[in-house]
C-alpha cells in the first residue's frame, strides 16, 4: 500500500467519538477548545485542508501498562493531535491548550502541559503501528515532521496583563526543553497551520 494513504486511513479508521466533530470546521478554519468545563478558551487554526484529521488523545482514554513504580504523569494526555500531509510531507502536531501560559523559567512546566504533550506520543506511535500492520506498510516516525505546542489564552501574572488579543509587540512566545522534546509556547487566539509547522 502506498504510504500516501496514511491520513485517509486514519480518517477512515479512527472512531468519530475520538475526533474533533465536523461542526468545528468552517471552510479552511478549525476551532479547538479547552475541554475543562471551568475554562472557556478557543483557538482558531487557519489554512487547514479538509484532509487533515484531528484526534482527541484525552478521548482515546488511558490504558494500564506499568506495574509498580509508574513514571510520573504517564497517564496524562494533551488536548489534540493533528495529522496530515502538506507540501508532500507528513506531519503530526501535538497541541495542549492552557488558560494561562507559564513563564519560561516556571518550574511547574511539567504540570502545565509538558507532561501531557510527552505522554501523548504513544498514541501517535500506536496509530502508525496499527496502520503498518493493517496495510503491510513500513511508514516510519522519521517520515513525519513532529511538533509540540502549548498555547495559552493569556500570559501568566508576570507577563503583560492584557486580554487574549495581544498586539504584535506584546506577543508571548518561547520554546521550552523537556525530556528530549522542544515544546513551542505561545499566547494567541489564532494561528495558521504553517506557523504550527514552521516554528
């Protein structure tokens, strides 16, 4: 089977209750929302082709694996996993939405989304494995551009106190390193797919 079919395979095989509802798409714009009932946060991603699939790792549920001393936070999941193909290349984008984006040097990064991004990786690996088994393919993780994003509605109290619609001069963005991952952080209500891929 030609590996170009991976995204359509995911589209045809991942249960609809594990994915973003179709009603959250309008044209080439997708709305993602923080699922915590106490938080009213929405992120718009623009320039998203219809072929792209958005999965909810939290809705994929958790599974027991470790016995005894379990790794810290291993049961956490990020809010969204976006898989697709653009300009001839596959990508996987992990997105965690937070009401407040932490400071760059905040020691609580681990509880502010980084662990959720880290421990969502096995879901992507599982998708690849099932696809390869089902289609007798050998598509590899190395053939994907993989990005990790934590996006906030507002900066932490040490940043500028302003609404989510920040001016360019007040844009809050930084990269963080965590357990071998580079995690991009940004405060914004709107972002393009290209921005998510090129950062």
